C-alpha cells in the first residue's frame, strides 16, 4: 500500500512540475514575443535611443528630436530656425525599415534563448538618413541672417578741399560656406543643436568714382590757380574715367575737349609713331636719341626722330598715326628747330574750334587732356597684351614689347614735380611734362601726362593748364601735385 501511494504522489508532483514548466515556457514565450515587437535595448536610430520602443513610439521620438528648432548665434543675435524652413527632412521611413530589418533578422529561438538567460543584446546603431536643401539653406542665410546682421564696410571719406582721406571702417560678413557646414552638422545632431556662426572681416570700401570727382574739383576750387585746367584720369583696372574742365574755378563743358598747346608732351606721340613705323629693335644710337627726347626733352633729338620717321614729312606721319588712333585734336605741324615751316597751317580740330574758351594753342602742336590720356591708356593696355586701340589700328606693327619699351623710355623723365611731386618717392611714373614760354616770354601753359603704378591700382593722369596772364609755377605745381596725390590716395586708402 505504501509503494502504490508513493508512486501516485510522485506522478502528481511530476505532472505539477511539467505543468509549471509548460506554463513558464508559455509565459516566457509570450513575454519574448512582446519584447521582440519592440526595438531591442541598446538600439539607436540617428543617435536617438529607441530601446524598448515600438516603431510608432520610435518614429514620434525621432520627429520630436529632428524637427525641433536649432539655435543660431550671430553678431549678438540668437535665432531659432525650424528645420523644415531650410529644407531639412529626416527620412523616418528609411531608418525604421533598417531598424526593423535588424530587429527581425535575428533567429527567433536564438533570441529566445538569450532572453531566457537574461543576456543583453549587442548595441545596434542605425545611422541618420536625411535630406537637406543646400539651396534653401543658403537662401535663408543670405536673406534672413546676412542681410539683417552683417555689418557693411564704411567707405573712406575724403577731407574736403584736400587730397587726403579719413580711413573707412571694416565690415563683418557672414562666412556663408562655413555657416552651411555648421548648420548642417547641427541639424543632423540629436543633442548639439546650437551653433555660433563665424564671419570674415571685409576691408573698408573705396569711395565711389563720383566722390573722387567731387574731391578733385574741390581741390581746384580752393587752390591759388585761377586759370583754365583740364583733368583726365582713367582707372586702368576698370576703365572708369574722370574728365572735367574748370575755368577760373568754375566748371565748363568738356565736350569737345579743350585744345591746349602740347609743348613737350607731343613727344609721346612722336616717339610712339617712330616705334609704330620702325619697330622696337633699336640700335644704341637710336636708343640714346629717344632717351634724350623723353628723358631730357631735347628738341634737337626730337627733330632727329621726326626725320627718321620720314625726312621732311615726319610731323605729318605722326599726325596721321594719331588720326588712325581716333585722336582728332592731337597733331604736330612742323619740326622743332627755329624757323621750321608749319606743314599744317590753320589746322582745325574739334578741340580748337570752341568759341566759349580760348587757350591760345600753339598752331604747330596741340592736344587735349583726354586724347593724351587715351594714348597713354592704349600704351599700357598694349604692354599688358590686353588689346587697346594701338594693337587694333597697327596689328602688324605694334607688340606688347613695343609698348613696354615706350613706357620704359617715358620713365626716364625724372622731373620730381607736378604728378611725380604728388606721389610717394619711389612710385613708378612714366610721364612727359611740358611748359614753355610763349611769344611774350611768359609761361602760359603747363602740363603733365603719365601712367602711375601703385600697390592699390594703376591709373593714367593727363592734366593741362593755361593762364592768360602768367601760369605761376608756385600755383600750378602744387595744384597738379595735389590732384595726383588725391588720386593716389583713392587707390591706396589709409587704414585704421
């Protein structure tokens, strides 16, 4: 009886344990199945922890993180930017699909076994998938941030009546490329969503060409010179020009430009014409003669060059060459020796036919500030192989070497006054000046025309003056010097 009862008890206990094991297995399977429906612990999507969350909950959390505003700091302002406004969109579907594949791709029973033994799952990282419109971001930065918070540079300001400028103020400009990178990084970060934008300093702006024009006219107005002055300047980088004429400190029309006695400045067209017609391969004797023409302003040497152009008709060839270049008011009618015949008597030009102003121009040799300036600009552009009228008019006769040779000869004029007197020592100024007593023994005409090479930009200056009584050196020399200094300072502004 005892053995039978014992067996019955044992069977009951076994059944109880088996039933309990089955119940525990079913419960654990249900628990594991429920857990398998959620993302495993240690999983991150786009840097956001989603362990234990359902796909719906994970989607909501990702949207909360990546659609929250980022904070941008720039020039003392704090700006909140909605990601959608600048074209940022997290690709939730793609990231959840990758997460689901990782979650369900593992063996069920292997996962169940780890679950039974309470083994934590390995870390799973799903990288961020998103889209960002670079175009919309740049447009936003330019229109909403840079336009509002950038500090434009302040231009230097001329000191009225002087050739000097007050320094301008540098500006602050958003570093757009760097801003795009920094904001892109912040948009893609789940935690570091604040960024300080960088900027670059921009140098003080140069005043406008109109401002310089006003300053130059003011310099003439406050000077001691009360005669007629014609001013021409060309910016050799941009081609911008300043051209005006003032008579007794009152501006008059420069159309057509006023004709002046060319005096020694006509030697620039003469030597240019020689190089056009005979080339730039010079023997030592010819080089020496041209150096005397442009460096020493030797009239005898100039006649030798005119004869070398064409014996007896050199002045006519020079004039024809200038006409070919479009310089209708620039001519030379004879040789320099005393008693030379005028080969172009009573020559009429646009410049000398004006009836409202009279400079008593030399009937042998005339030019205008703008035409001499144009010739110098053509020589410069030709020397840089940038075209110009010289190369266009004489394509088979003029080369950059020809023009550079002409400029080098002009650089031998070392007057040290007029234009050269207004620029810093050592400044390269190939030029030709001119002043000569009239028939009454008094100097009425003073002129200077040249190319000024400076660190901030190169320019042409052509300045001619006439006084009916006496063109006093102590009045006209500082005036031309101040005009040259003002233009030099315009191209080389002072810094703070």
